C-alpha cells in the first residue's frame, strides 16, 4: 500500500505527497497531460521537442542543469504519445531548488531563437540517427500508419516527418506551450523525506501565482473498428528479414488491457514464453521474438516482433506465429502457466515500488488516469483474471480482421 496526501492549488495544479523517512533523498516529479497524440497532424514532434526546450532556459533562469547539480541533484525527462514527464532527485535539504526550477519553466520558457535552433538541431539529429539512418529505424513508422488510419497514435513521438520540427517557428512553439504546459494540465508529485506541510508551503510559494491556463479539452478522432486484415511488404538494406504483427486492444482503464498484458507475457515474456520456446528454441525460425504492448492510455496495440534466422521465409515464419496465436484462441491456458505470469507481474509491480522515484512516477501516472489510488489496486485486477478470460479475449483481439502484418525484407 502506497500512502499519499493530495491537495489542489487555486490555479488547478494537483499536488501529491508521498512521505518516506527511510531515505535522505527527495523526488520532484512534474507530469504534463500532453503527448504526441495532442499535436496538430501537420506539426508533429512538438511534445518531444518541448522535452528538449524545457532544459534550454526559462524566463528567470538561464540554465536548468547548473543550479540543480550544485544542489546535488539529478534530472531527466521523457515524452510518450500520451504524456510528458520531468523528474529530479536531490538531498531533501535542497528540495526548494527543484521547486524554484520547475515553477520557473512552468511559468514560461525563455523562447529565444537561439534555444529553438539549438534544440531543433538536437531533435533533428536524433530523428536522423535513430529513425532514418539506423537499420529497422522506420519499422514502427510503417506499422503505426498501417494499424491506425485516423487516431493520432499513427505517428511516433519523434514526429511524423523531419520537416515538421525543421519548420517549427517561435510562434508555433509559444502557442503549444501556453496551450498545454499550464498548472491546470499538470500534476506535481513530491516523494521522499518530506512532510506534506512543507510541500504545501513550497507549492504555494513557487507554483501558486502561476496563471491557471485553460483546461485542455481532448477531442481526438477515434479509430474505427478494423474490419479487414492489413498487410504491408517493405524492402530495406538490413541484415535480416523481420516480421511485425499487431492487433488493437482495449484502452488502459478497461479490463481487456489487463487481460492483454497477461496474454503478452504468456506468448512473449522472456525465455520460458511460448513463442520463444517454440519458434526460437525448437523450430529455430527466429533469432529473437517478443510479444508486448505499449501501455497506451487509449486503445493501443499488442505486438509480436522478431528477426528471422537467415534462410527462413517470411511466409513460413508468419504461419508459425499464427499457429501459436490459434492455440491461444482454441485451448485454455494452463492454471499454472497463468499463475506464473501473474507472479511475474506481481514481482514487477513490487520491484517498481521499491524506489522513491518509481513510486512518484506511478502516483503521477495514475492521477493522470483519474485516480492516484489505482496504483494500490492494480494487482487485484490482474489476480482476478481467469483462464476463461484469457481465451475469450484472445479470440476477440486475435481475430484475423483485427490484424496488421508487416513483412520487412532484407535486400542484403
């Protein structure tokens, strides 16, 4: 059970405090309710660009990192299709430094042309290095566009195309900032050797005067139910053929999400999983093969992805995967097999709860989903799933009409 206190400032900033006196450290986590899915389809990559811009100087503080390091702190950030998260940790005595830094960049970034040019260059280089020039770098660009026709999950967090970030103007950037990075769209979590009274005082002092902003009302185009299988072949200079298959699954707050999570563990969760044992170890069709999902807030994808052993035909590898999928649809998972993946899930949750940083992130995540206390009831949802649930939901998602298949051919 993770205990926490929660209060809301007058400007709408939600604040959660998790007290833990066993550590000399404190964590400050600021999560913004904006991700790549909230971008204009013609101006993508902005949420990720902001992850970089937020370290490029704010209205009163030229350099974020230097004062934080002087206070013995460390920091980082990440962006997904669903959210943007900034976090830092430091000795508890210096926690006010984090409040000062985070509140100033929430108040306003510096928005200098120089900062935009520097960070734009960094993001463009990252785009080229990881997605254009890297072998297999475009696989998920192609798969997302195959699987999603209208929902903004159809583009990657880095952006749909390089030109969107290359052409971003100061005005574009300002508009995006003041639309999304406001107290009303943010969650502040403070965890570690702190008291709720102290956090209330500091939150009021540093964040209380920041203008609320307008609550961002999300109105995204919803993906229609897929009614036919989709297939794409692509040829590239890569070492080995690759196979990627995806199926649409329920959104984060639906029961199907938890069932799909356990299905992905049964099929591809490590060396003892079905796909690995059968198709990597026994039949030696794949050099590696995994099954996973993206943890998306809205209706996401369950994926099977692997690289083939040289000489194996993609059609044969695809057929073998489909045969294993069909077993999930036609026969009940063994009770022991289900219990094993439940135990693994329990240990993952327990391991995540060990670090103060992870607890702070989880609290922010669940608050964003609607209720921070969900982190204390997650395990119950997994434990309640039966072998019948697994079979029924397998039949729902592994319907051929719900499938997307990419054959990624090596031309070498």
